C-alpha cells in the first residue's frame, strides 16, 4: 500500500472511526488501491496478464468448438480516453465480456416452495453475499432448460434491476441442483482466472461508477447483459491476483474488527446514557436526583457526542418538566386547584356564549393512571378538563381548490411532515365549503394516517379536515403544547388500527394531565426553551465535528 496513505491513515485514524461512513470508505479505498495495483508489490517474474488473456481466449475457442458457449462478437479496442488510470507493468485493461466464457439472463418461472428437486435462486434469496439454500424454493423446469440455466460453483450472479441493481453473488460450496431467476445475470468466468479477484472487481468503486453510468430507467433502473459485458476491469497477472485477494481478506477482516469495536463503543454510550436518564427519571428524592444529574454533567461531553443521545435528552427534558422535576417549586404560587376553578369559570362563560360545546364531566384520574407522583400544589386532571377539543371534518371534495378561494384547509398528514414539533401550518388546499374550524394559535394534532401523533400550531384561521384535531388550552399555551409533545408516544399507542392508525376524541380528552400552578408553568417553559436551545447547539456541534472528520477522511483517502 502507498506508504504516504498508510502514514496519513495512522495519523487521522480516529477521524475514520468517528465518521459515520468512515469504515465503508476505508473498504472502498482498499478495493480501489487493489484495482490500481497499489495494494501489493509486483513481481517481475509473474507471467504477464497479456499471456493470461491468450490462455482465456484459447479456452473460449475450445468451449465454442464443444458447443458449450455461443460465438461472441469481437469487442472493440479500449480507447485511450476510456482508461481511468495507468496500470502497473504486466497488467491489462479488459472488458468483463472478454474474460467471461458467457454472460446471460436467468430462467423465467414461478417459485414453488413445495418443489425442491431443482431450486430457483432469486435476488431476494441473496443477503450479504450469502444464500440460505434450505429456504430457496423450487420451480417447474424441463431437463433441457435445467441444463441451460444450471448453476455451478464459481458462477457470478449480478442483479439487473430495481433497488438491488448491481448486487453480486459468487456461487460457492453448492450443495443443491439449482437454476437462477430471470432478474439475475450470470457471468461464467474461465477456469484460468482467479474468480475471487473477479468478484472483488465487481465490488469496487470503479465497477459501481461504471454500472450507474450505464443504468437505464428512472422509476425502475436496470442494466442489461450487453452493458455489463463492456465494463472495464484491471487484470493483473494470475499470481498477483492471488496475492491481492489475500491482502484484501486481511484488511477487510481488520475493517470488520473496527466495525465491531465502533458498534460496541456506541452501544456502551447509549447504554450508559439510558441508565443515567432512567436514574434521573426514577429518582425518589432530591439527593438521588442531584446525584444522577451530577453523573450526567461530569460525563456530558462524552455522553452527548452522538445525535441519538441528544434526541433522548430532549425527551427526558420534557418528561422531567411534566413530572415537576425541571424547576423548583415555589410555595407562594397559587395552587393548581385554584387555577382549575378559574378554568371551569372560563369554560362555563364560553359555553354560554356558544363559543365552545358543553362537555359532559370527565371521571377523576384513577390511582393506577397516575404515572408518577406529583409535587405539592399540582393536580392530576384529564386533558378535556383544561382544553377544548375540536375534531375535524372534511368538507365536500368538490369545494377543494388551489386558487385561494374560500378558507385554508388543513387536512391531515400532508401538512404534518415538518421537522419541528410546532411548525406553523401551511395549507395545501382551500375550500369554499368549510366545516370544522380552528383558530390561530390552536395546537393541531394529526389523528389519522402515517403522521398520527405529530403536532403543529395553527398559523391562521382555517378549516380542519378529518385527519386533524384542534386543541385549545385554558392554561399557559406553551406548557400545554410541550405536554402534548411529551405525550406523543402515549397518544400514538392509544390509537387504533395498525394499517391505518388513528386517535379518537375520547382518547384525547381522557388523557391524564399533570397540572402545575400557572406561575410554575411559565418557569417550566422558560427552562425547556433554554435546554432545547442547548440541544440545538449540541446537534450543531456534533454535525460540525462530523463534517470536519469527514473532510479530514476524504483528504486522507484522496492521497491513495
């Protein structure tokens, strides 16, 4: 390997380990160096590849004479401007078709799990360069067809369509009689080439660059046998092919070890962080809470060097907030019981004025529903006790328009795709036949479909469709919104329907709600805002550090 590259890799090895796809890039570098002739030393005593090509050509002529392969059209000479880079002496640029005895499509048949005499290998049966032959189904096939498509050891199969396009599999240790399906292309290598070297060529970055350039079809990309046959490969002497494969095996095993170490290290970070967070949430008194928080602050830089832990920290901040553990209580605050009286008076007034519907009294929260013990002066209620919930109703579809006629329509999942928890809604349609309405500032909850449980804030008066509920609180709105955000999982889990999840009106209004004094609600929101800003900064720092490591790694790899 290039000594300068080795030196740089050793110097910046941590960057490769820390970068999300660093080890993947190292694997690509190893294959690139191999195909460039820079991974092992050349031996001037090796028979040159030009002689190997003569042997391959002689074997193909013999197979043609015996009727085992079809006659190929001569391949055009490789032009100078097609050559990606200069090769060492004794190597040759070749096309895949030149060094293959045959390249052809598979057998078209329906798989049948009850048939096992001749198995039908499909793209889906190939996972991570392996096949579980016990689970491969059979097919109905004649003896003549079986002879034409029968797999042999050292065959290379390449997926020719869809999301797995270009994926390859080297047939080894074949224990069953099998044929291959039509979405695969078989490359039959000659006997006088090291097939494992050829397989590594078909995993290298050079192969993938050429393959994607030759792909056709945007919705369902595909590559054909003709295109595959013209892929350029670098062919070293046979003896060097063996040395290259041995070195690649050694280096890939090292990459496997590094990958395992990184997974183990990241898992330890997550495990330690989860334990620390759980200790914080389960602390029974101030001493236990302070001890847990001290551990987190002492290991802050290490714990929050990965985005997954910052995401968990956000959830924990919200959980601590609604448990009354985020800010200290003030005995001079008006208790929640007094606040509840004011809320009930306000709801009665709005009901009399016809601004909200009269709601039947909700049952008290049962002891088994109280998920944690509340501080003094807090009170367990139900969501419907401190809010008005308005379930949407879709207007007549004929009234929908994009021209701004009528009122904006917020109709469900399409408006709930933003990253932020409280993005201002942007209506995708308008309606001239509005049904249920929401007011500016209402919290909108998606109650149907793939985005069930997501929230937005109504940025304007609008019509809400069937997939949306509008929640208007009678407490400090920001605290109410943060509570809903903290309860997303509870809300989602309480929904019904696995194929098409939804949340009912009864589930929403009956959700247990921990009500703090109004003054404490404001202190809690101020602290949440402060800590969420810290989380934003942590994520920016992590992204910046990752970008820096990626830049360093790319610079290192470019030296290869």
